[in-house]
């Protein structure tokens, strides 16, 4: 027997074990000032590549005005209650209607948070007779949703369609015995590596196997496809996605999310999804703010063009400078370097303190041991000068890394 608190303090978790030395710098850093390509970190301006603000809507004047006006008009309290009980409004319904149209689906349901919504949607869609088949690199919210599932689940290696087919064969056998159904879950754009889920190939498998496809398109909504409807549109298979998930937290720079699907499925979700039935609905300013952002997203394709100009310049420039950026097919831009965790730490300090560049760093266990991934999120508000400056700086830090200048004892930590 042990005391719960004692146990927690003994094993603080893979991130928590570094909490003291990393607080405020590597973890929980404070970026201050107007949201833009440059922000203030520890009192000094930095070029920032780690904000989920793909289309630059966070500080768009029309968005700021809509957000402000809605806050004055409604306050943050309204609506008072869960959607089903006392928390519905004309604006919530209007937003759902517009999102469904935009996604070329019959209906949609708003979710208070993307993460919690995905977990709850998976929980709601399947029962113990059903089988889930999912991609191994799925986001934590999919993994958590799968963890709630009482029936069988089969995982396939990331984007390995031959293996997915094997899992579908197993799932079909099992579901035939239980009388259940099969749900395949993947992402539109994988948020770490930036590659797309192979939606076209997965949809093609529907000819051979009976299943429904659920796509988490957090990073694809607003950034991918001709109109910004997402990765399904990009790959020409939006129709083959049975359940489409998008979050407001990335291209819309807001909070909230939605699922778009057949009207009857959405109706089912509305009446059965525990995270929506038993929680207060999205506050009015967020709903009104989302309507404004969606309007801009639909009517100002220039925002997406601006984003992609930066994405192309950044990714082409990095490759031309000899950097490894993996298989990205989206704005998400990973840069893979080789080095230990102390080297990664020193490199980030150098980048932040001496080159004034703020980007995220990912190390083991998210990437293999010995790999340092710098993750860049380009936005419509970055400039070509930002791109050039960053590639030049990366070239310099790469030389230092290879020369061993970031080894554990070399740099004094800030
Ligand atoms: C793939 C994916 N799904 C879901 C989420 C969760 O979305 P939200 O931030 O709206 O909770 C994220 C956000 O990080 C994500 O990257």
C-alpha cells in the first residue's frame, strides 16, 4: 500500500520529471504581445514558429472586432447550460449549418474542445461488439478515445495500407462473429510529421470491406483542399469520409471544434455524446467569433494562398539548404537533426537567445533516440524575410551541432 501523493511525487512522469529546470523556458514559456510572426519571450522579441495560427486570423482586424463586439454583447456566461438542456442558440445552430455546408456534409455538431470531443465521439459511436482499426501515429485524443472502447481494436503501422488491409480482414472476421461494425480512424494531416493520411487508399478499401471512416483533420481544416475544406477535399475523397472532425484551434485560432457527417449520425451524436450532453455549451463570443472566422476562411482565399507561399518557400529553402524535412505534405514543417537530448537543449537555447527564433523541439520518446526534431508551423503572417533568416540561422546551428559545440558541458544554461 502506498500514499497516492507519495507515488505521484516519486514518479513525476516523462515531462514532469524535468518540471523544475524547464519551467518557463522549455515548458510553459510565456509568449507575450500581439499575436503575430514576432512576439515577446522573456522581454525580447523573437521570431515565432510555433503558433497554431495558420491563416493569421488570430489578430485579423475583423476577427478582433467580431470577438470584442460579441464579448460586449453577450459576455462569456451565455448560453447557460448544456446545449440539450438550456444552452442552445440561433448562432450555435447557424454555425453548425455553415460548417456542414463548408464540409459538404448534411449536418454538423459543435464540440466544446477538440480533444475532449474526439474522445467522446469515439466512445459514443462504438459499443463492445464493434471493432476499431486505427493508425499507430494517431493523436493522443484518438488513442484516449480508443482506450475507452470496450470492444476490440486493431492498430496498423502509420499509413501502412497493406497492413491496414490485414487488420480489416481480422476486424471483419471478428465483427461477423459479434454482429458488430467496423470504424477506421485516421488523421487528415499528421500533426508531428506533416504527412497526410492515405485517405484515397483507405476509401478505396471500402469496395472490399465494410467499414466507416472517421478522419481527425485538425491540421487540414482551413489549410488543405481547394476551398480549405480539408484533406478529404485535397485528395478528392471528401465523400468517402463518413465522419469528419475539424478543430477551431488551428486555422481558426479559436477554441472549439465540430464533427460533420450524415444528418442522422449527427442527430445520434447530439443525443448520445456524453461530453456534449453533460457539459456547458460553447460561450456565445466563441460561436460568433467562429462564424466570422469561417466567413473569412470561405471568402478570402488569399489567406490560404499567403500561408502556402510561406510553406513552399520554407520547405523548398530548407531542402535546398540540405535539411531533412521528412515526408511533410502540409504546412507542418519538421526539421530532423541528429543529436542527444543535452545537445537539443543547448541548441534550442542558442536558437532562442542568440538567433531570436522560437520554435518547438521534439525529442525521444516522440521521435527515435538520437533524433532532434524542430517543428515549425508557418502562417500567413510570416514573411519571406522570416523564412530566409530562419534557414540561415538553422544552417549555422547545424554546423555547430555537427562540430560538437552543443555537447552537454559547452553552453551555460539560461
Ligand atoms: C490531430 C489533433 N486532433 C485533435 C486535437 C485537439 O484539438 P483541440 O486543441 O481543439 O482540443 C489536436 C490539437 O492539438 C490535434 O492536433
